[in-house]
């Protein structure tokens, strides 16, 4: 599956929560009981579109935006940024990698802010006790350190031409957060189905699971291929980064950068 196909599926699966998953949002009251004996007079708490200052339509819109932004971050941009640093080889590669990851983090910060809104504005209590928002908070904190570790890794690799403590910290923290973020997306769908405010459809859940799963597999494959290439390059024993810079060997510099 191409990256363009993956991103299409990811966006559609997240957005279809709005179009399909609200139990008749474009028809009858989605939160009146499904039982035919229900009078449908909207007297139940979740049958109202506005109660106690809570606007359900606004909440739905922000929920969809939260899902789409977080899906784009962990289901596409974070993995693609990790894939290109492992498989590509060109001048300034690490800059492109950094731009991808910082942009993905920006998307996630926006998604996180919307999540905070939903937790604080929801008429349902104890939403923070669920594992989905807990993992979301942990991810926000962990990813904050990734640019710092990445910069230290780059500086130390240029100096020593080998991986250091900072290198392994950056690599493994990235792998863990991407995997955990994709898993947390699935937990988010599960979380949404536990409440009547905006339950996602089965199609949205299946679509996300397939698209995000494919992207995660592509990411893992790129890591495996990248590590194998790195071992082969080490056996050839190319010049150090400093030596390559002094001799102007562009390919050598790319090799050192690619297999950092």
C-alpha cells in the first residue's frame, strides 16, 4: 500500500466517525433510545442538543478534529518521518526528518488541546480515569524530549562517528512513542464507544485499524532494513564524518548521516 493510500484511509476512518458513527446524526435524535417504545421526546440527558450550556454539535466537531489530527500525527507523519531517515539518502536528510517530526508533534499538541477541551466540557465525570487520556498525556510529555535527544544524537555522531547514549535514547523513544500512539488511537475509538456523546461506527474503527496497522508495519520494516544497511556500512568502515567533510566526499557524508 502506498503512503498516499494509507493517509487517505487514515483520514477517512477518522472523519467517518462524524458521517457514520453517530447513530443517525442526520436523521432522528441519535441519543433517544433505540427501543421502539421510547417516546423520543428528548427528555433524556443525552437526547438534548444543548443542556446546561453544553452544545453537542460543537463537542462532536471538536471530537472529530481531535481524532483526525491525532491520526495524522501518529498514523502518518511520525511513521513517515521515521521511514525516510532509515531508507532515504540525500543531503540535508536529517533536516527533513526533523521537519516531519516537529510538524507531527504540532498536530498532536493541537489534538491534545482539543482532548483537554472535551474532558473539561463533557457532562460525563471521571473521563480522565480512562487509559486513553492517560496515555495521551504520557505521549505529550515523552515526545517533548525527542527533538532534544535528536539534536544531541546528531552532534555526538558528528563528533564520534558512532551512536552514543543519546542516540539510543532518541531511537528507542521514537519507536516506543510511535507504537504507543498508534495503539492509543485504537483505544480512543474504544473509549468513544463507551459514551453516548459521539460513538464511532464499526467502519471507522476497522478503517483506522487497517490503515494504522499497515503504516506501523511499513515503519517496522524500514527500521529492520535500516539496521541491516547500517551493519553492512560499518563492515566497509567508511571514513569518519570529519574526514568526509574535509575531503568533500558527499556520498560518505550521506552514508554516515543515513546510518546514524
